[in-house]
C-alpha cells in the first residue's frame, strides 16, 4: 500500500511539473505568434451560412476489457471450460476484450484480481462462490472496477461498500432438479451419487435438489431412490479424486452420477467409462453440467445447461451503461438461463418422454406439488 501511495504522489508531482512547464511555453509562443489586427479599410469576410460547421474531433470508442480468474483449468471439459466459454461468447456479442488466468491457488485469488485491476480491466469475472472474500476485498480498493461473482451469495452485493459487485445466481435447487429427475428415472439399482468440489451453499443446494427430485420421480415410478452422501474433493482440479470417489461409489451400487466439481467430475467420468468397459455394457451413467457435454464421454446421458453467457452479457451491458452493481441476477428455468441439454439414445424413448414432461412441470411451477 505504501508503494502504491508513493507511486501515486510521484506521478502527481511529475504531472504538475510538466503542466507548469507546458503553461509557460504556451504563453510565450502565443505572444510571439499572435496575429496582427486587420486594417480598418479591409472588411472581414462573413462566414458562408450555407457551409456546414466543422465537426469537433471525437474520442475513439472505449475498448472494454473483462478478465476471468479460475482455480480449475479452462480445458477441464466441465465447469472451468464452460465458464470461460461463457465469457468469450458474451465478449464476442458486446465487442469486449478478454483475458483469463486459470489453475490459480486459493492463496493467489486476491493478487491475481488486483493485477487485472491495475491493468485497467473494467470487469472482473469470478466463476464461483469461493472467490467471495477476495472479490469483496479488491472491490473495496478499486471502486471503479466492476466485479461479477457467478454463484455469489444473495447478500454479497450489499456487502460491497462501493456497490460494485453483482452476484450471478443460477437457481441451485432447479439445477439439482434437472439432473435428479433423469437420475431417478434411469437408476436400476435405486442408488445414485453426487460429487462436490467444495462445501459451498450453491453446491449443497444442487445436491439437495438432485436428491429430492430423484426420490420423488422414483416414487412416482414405484421405486425407492436413495442418494449417497455427498463427498467433497476440496480441490476442483483433482481429477484423481474423481476417479477415487467414483470407484468407491460404484462399489456401493451407484449407477447414476451428477457433480459440481469441474475436473473432479471429469475424473469420475473416466472411472465410470472404465467400469462400463469392464462390464461390456454402458449401465452406469453420468449427467454433466453446466454446458451440453453429450458425446464427450460414453457414460454421459444428458447435461444440465446453464446459459452463463447471458448472465455475463447482462453485466457487460450494465458496465457500458454505468448501471452496474449492487444486485443479484437470477438464472432459472423460467427465464431460459437453465435447461436440459441433448438426451442420449441410451435413454429409452418412454423415459425421455417422462423426463420432458417433468421439465415442463418445473417450468410451470407444479413439480413435486
């Protein structure tokens, strides 16, 4: 902080010094080159009233810049990749410049954010509730910068003293419902699984929605569906943890998986594919999120899709209009931010029909009523 203050004082002193020198030079030059008055006998020509006035020079349009920080890889085939693509897609629509720093350790969240603030970025995009403390600290020190926190808490914007933080909040319960309804329909063992990265409020909400939707749908189909206790990797990049968790849960009878753990989910899918290959058939399934990943792994039967690009785009629009901050922007099935992706042929036609009917109930607000 002392270094930044010293640099600021030094810069101010330089500007004042240059201004003083510039002022003296300009006065001297003006006196030396001042035009003489026209003789009284020579009339001054009036301006042509039909001639258009010269246009004043305009400043070039501002180039807006957004930077994303991420503790997982943007090539993880899951959360990190989806959130990065959302930023890129939104930036392409609004004409913004993008930058990203991924695979960041928790201890480096704040420093990475501050680096982008010092470089003059207009919007910092942090895709996860785990960045909240770092975002609030930086937002207090950089009131001119906007901060968008995906999966941010409902109370987070009001904690920002400068009003420059917005939470982007897909409905966690509905996210869980979208996956849970299909899991409840597809399970043969009656046991399903969920893997989490960290015990965040949003992750807990997804797990609860997943478990309750699966239990309800199973009951309607005349079967009991149980969700194993959630397990947390503590690290969104630990794909080896996903392999370990999936193998253990398969041993406990789980035959449908859902997760909120980025690269950890990718590891789980690897283990599921290997188990299916060993058995000679695809009988253990995974439901991906937050983008449509059907075809990425053989075990994926559908995806819960979140249109994060639309949420990020709303932030960009607010920054441009000078109206950013202090609000929660929700994403739901009703406003189209949440949806289900393409469904695999591994899902029988009659189950696809039942699943789509449940999705309609969710949109109408009658699901589990």
